[in-house]
C-alpha cells in the first residue's frame, strides 16, 4: 500500500491492538502511555481518528462490530514483531538530522519516518535492493574518490579526528602514512573527518525469548565521494575498522550484520553452564582413566 501517515494517538491505539509492549528503535512515551487516565485519553482519541480517517470501519452486516484496514494492520503487526530493524540517520551541516527505520519481517519491509507535522509515516519497501538504495540516498553515498579498508588503534583514530577537525592535516597525514595508508586514501579520510556531516547505521535484532536485544552499528563520516564507515570489529576490541563506502559497501556491511544477528545468541549464564559441564565431564573422564 502507499504511504500512510498516522497521528501518534492512532499509532498508539494500533500498537495496543496488536499487543506490542514496545517499538524497537522508537522512544516515544506518547505511544505507550503508562498512566491509566492518559492511556484512556490517548486510546479514545486514537480510535476516533482511525474511524474518521477510514482505517476502522463499522460492519453493516454485523452491527456493533468493526474492521481495521487489513493492509495497515499487517504493517503494524510486522513492526511490532520484526525479525530485524535497520536504522540510518544523517546529520547535515545545519545540525539537523534526517533518518529512516526499516522493519524486516518475512516477505515484508516496512519503513518508518516522522512526518513534518509530527505524525508517523508508514510505507512498504519493495525489496532489499530498494532498501539499500534508500539508505544510500539518506547518507548521500556516491563512488568513493579513494578506496581503502584498514584497522587503526582507537586512540590513534580519535587523535586523527581531532587533528583533522583542528586543521592539522599535515600531522594527520604523517600519522596515517606511518600506518601504511596511501596519500590519496589519507586525504579522503581526513576530508571526511573534518566535515561536520555524517551519520550512523544501526542493525538490531529484537529480543528473543530468554534473550536480550542485540545489535551492530557503524558511524559514517563525510558524504558523497569522501564517506567512510568506522566500526569496532568486536565489542571488546581496542581497534576500529575504517572503510571507504558507497551503496554497495553499505549493502555488504548490513547483510553481514544480519547474518551474524540471525545466529542463536549464547547468554553469559549459558556459557558458564556449558563451561561447568565441560569441566565436570573432564573430571569424570580423568577419574575413570587407568
């Protein structure tokens, strides 16, 4: 279906209908009012607006019964229980942010944005190819003017960022040269680090039963031909991975995240239990050895 704009009260009512305890990636208390009086007021207005806008209709053949628009309910239900959520946000030179959230469900991708009037705009995306194109447009990615992929110590990277933002490009160039980064690649990266423009890419997997929400993220520095991804290769890593980016690199990055996030997550308790069981088995084996 085409884009739908819902008032916060309408969206809150629909989320309540599908029994959503939260909406991944969105922190808006208006959608989940805790106070009983406030909840009653929000839901009352939400239902009124849904009826007025034709999303909730009385059934002529069954007095007292109503029917929600099925396509809209499919979108809301999928957003309430997605397989994954991908978010992209970009900060412009004026300091303002623009972004999208995409909810991936079996056979369906729903995109959420904020309407200029403060409502929620819901729409479907044809497929992942179209999704990555839209993400690339938000981040303003084009063909890189220099290609590169390398790891740097996180402290070294923060030092480079400070040098670039303070106009000390010569010192920054030397620092990158000492890390075997070519002159053209260094120039592109420093241009990106000096720019106030940039953004972030986030991939989330909602909490599974007995687990917690897990995710991946990468910062994006610069735009157009001088845009670079920066992410930690591991949670406890002291390094960052720096990669020149275009839409294709963005697609490869996010697809790799989704493959990782699709794997069953072993909790800390499970790891301790597994380790204990292994140690116990070894003790029994040692005791039975001739």
